[in-house]
């Protein structure tokens, strides 16, 4: 089926109290496995092109890959720009067929973040696409420290930007390799109380299994991004494929052996948020 927008999948998720998973892609092998897993589970999926992916592959190529997968898929697929940092980057993504853009102005002062995000949301909506914004900075494991989202600022941001989804900082951290961080549920509840916009958790690999179920069943969090744990699953599968036959050199044959293990790992992630 044709690609859908972020709003197309998040609004029903908000009504039905479930989560759609945003899967961080790095190349064809993981994109293909993610869609296969979503089809096997019968759920929509958000394919995300983040900064490291875009540094490796041009947006025009990524857009074509996403469209190809979406057109052939039996479930809704969103083509999403993750962590766009400029208006031009978001515009190029829209021109390349992305159906959703995430503008990250979280390091900017509130007023500037609102102004920049509102302009990009207007541009996305004019193109028939969706826009995700971020208020409160989500840090990185071993890197920059998070700045938690202020609920009052979140309400203002959601009202004044017109975003379709709102990424928040509630104890979540990018690039965590183990699901033992835990979220600040009190802060999340305070944000939920003042906004009706679907909420987004970045750094979902650090969210423990019990909280994943809570997010899916009992919060306004409608999108959770997962990257690190599936990159780890792919790396494990790739090492196993190489070790199984050290003399093998055909990378297509080697990469083919990563598909089934990655599909299985992705299906487990998708089931946890249903």
C-alpha cells in the first residue's frame, strides 16, 4: 500500500491506547527486515532515517527505498526523517517523498524552538506530511546529559507549533544498550495532563519491559523509537554469519543470513508495545 503519514498511524494509536514503533534504519537489510516483521505481526511501522543513516546514504535514495517497501507492504508504512536539524534538511526529505519529518530544535531556547518547529510543521502540512517536534533535550548514553521536559512548556509548545507528535524527555536516553534506565512516570503524567498531542519516546532501547507495556496500554505515548537494541541484534547476526564460514566472501550471501534473526528480534520488539 502507499506510504502513510505519521498522523495516519498515531491518531488511531492515541484513541486505542497503543504504540507504533519507530525503527531506526541504517540500510536495506534492516529496512526490509523491519517491514517483514511488521507484516508478520500485522501492525504499522515507522521507518526512520536518522543522521548517521543520512550521512551514509542520500535522502533521495532513502526516500526511494522507503517508497518501494511501503508500496509492496501489506501494513501501513511511514517514511520518517528522524532528527532533522534544519529547515532545508526537512524540505529535502519532503521533496524526496518522506511522509513525516521530525525537527529537533530541543537545544534552542523555547521561543526559537517554537518558531522554527511551527514553520516546519506548516511546510510539512502543506506537503501533505506530518511533523514531530521535541521539547526538552533527550541526552545520549556516555554523552550529553538530558534536560527534562517542563510540562508547562510542553503545553505551550504543542499549542503554538501545531505538531502532530511531541517528543519528550522523561528519563529516556539515546544509545542505551540495556533496558534498565526506566522513565520518570510522574513527569510523563504531568505532560499528559496538559496536552492531547500524541507523545513520543526517543531512546526506547533503554525502557524496561514492564514500562513498555505501561506505555502501550496506559499513556498518551503513541510512538517509541527503537534503534540500539536492533542494531545490536543485527551485529550479532552478522558476526554469526561471518563466523559460520570464514572463507565466504560474497556479502550478499552473508547479509542474507542476517534477515531471519533480525526479523525475529524486531517481532519481539513490536509485540512488547501492542
